[in-house]
């Protein structure tokens, strides 16, 4: 049985990066609350398995679109596919993203281009293409940034800068849309236990050994709550909040130095 009462309007949410981690956990919470879903990522079978489970358990409609959003033009292809399937998106969650670890001079330029296409370009293009429909339906947008958005990040320079873009773009968009009924949430989690660290090849980074990382389920719970409430910038976790607040008052060189300490290789 869907958790949503029959009288409530049916909501359809597009979640990018829904095959694992925060995106999958968030999609699970939405499905349990009766939200219909469009899931997208590269790993189709993983999403199909979750979709089958949620259709059966929650009675929601779930569409799966297998796509590499880091390919040039992929965000436009996704929007066209959504259109072709006759789906109307009320809630957009731009969650897909990845990081690369190491000095920029030693990082593959091709991988950097893919990162920027996924974390920045696809997020922006999808928002632009779906926005007219979202405004018409007074929907919601949530862009997954990071605590990385608040300062420069030596050892992960492009990733940190990509998340600063996500945060600033989302805050400005929230302001521009304030009279439309559309809310834009900038969700900024700190380090979370997902496949992110392995893909970024950052297992040795000191930050991962300083505090225990929360699970994707815990972080997704905070994200869903924030999006439903239409909140603006949300940094889950007291320590994360304190750190992102604190950097406002410290000299930028000191902030960059401190960031390099936590992103740099740890003792072990
Ligand atoms: N984990 C953290 O510590 C942390 C902290 C702050 C912010 N974040 C942000 O949270 C978001 C979700 O990350 P996560 O931690 O949940 O990591 P994750 O478990 O690695 O999930 C990333 C998701 O993005 C999808 N994705 C990656 N490359 C893609 C591509 N080329 N095309 C389409 N989809 C792609 C992945 O699916 P496929 O592999 O199937 O394509 C997966 O579903 C990201 O934006 C990340 O920057 C993470």
C-alpha cells in the first residue's frame, strides 16, 4: 500500500545517481512515502532490482533510465527520454557526482572533464530543461553539494570547486524562484560511507579516519526531510555545520591550509 493518502496529489521525482549510496537511499525513502520515481545512473540492473521491490511493496510507479550522464549531451538525452515516456517531473534531485583524489597536475584531464560534465554541466542542463515543468507544478529541486563547497580543497581541487559551483548556483536559483512556489535545497553532507571514497581513490585521506562516517541511510533521511520542508542550505551533522560556519571567519590561506591537512594522506 502506498503511504500517501489517495487524496494527495501524485508526485514524480527524478533522482540522478540512484543506483547506490545517498541517491539510492533517498529514492527508497521517497518510494516508501508514495512518491513515483524516475531513477537514473549507469548501473541499470541494480536500479531495476530496487524498482521491482518498491513497485511491489509501496505500489509506486518507478521508471529506470540507464545512462552515463558524464557523456557530452547526456543530460539532454535524459530530458528527451523522460519526455518521450510521457513523464512529468515534480521533484528533481541532482545527486549524481564523483570525486578524484590527488594533485591536479597528476590527475587525468579526461577524468576531470567527466567530473565537470557530471557534477556541474549535467546538473545545470537538467535543471534548465526541467525547470519550466517544475515551475508549472510548483515542485521542488534538491542539488547535492557537499561540505566541500565551503572552501578550497587541495588534493581534490576540482571536486571541491565543482561543489562550490553547485552551492552558489543553487542558492542564487532559490532566490530567483522565491515567488514561484518552487524551493531549491542545497544539500551539503560531510563524508558519508558510500562507494564515493573508493571511486575517488581517497581511502588514505586523513578526513576519513578522524570521525566515523554516517551511513547513506542516515544522510538521505536528513536530505529528504530538508527537501520536503523546502529548506535552503542544509549541512547535516553538528560538527559539519560548525566547520562550514567557522570557515567564514578565518583567513582564506588558513582555511586552505587546514583543508589540505584533512584531505591529505593520514597517518596510516
Ligand atoms: N560520500 C560522501 O562522502 C559525500 C560527501 C558529500 C557529498 N557527496 C555527494 O553525494 C552525491 C552522491 O554520492 P555518494 O556518496 O552516494 O556516492 P556513490 O555511492 O558513488 O553514488 C554516486 C551515484 O552517482 C552515479 N554516477 C556516478 N557517475 C555517473 C555517471 N557518469 N553517469 C550517471 N550516474 C553516475 C552512480 O551510479 P553509477 O555508478 O551506476 O553510474 C551512483 O548512483 C555526489 O554528488 C557526491 O559528490 C558525497
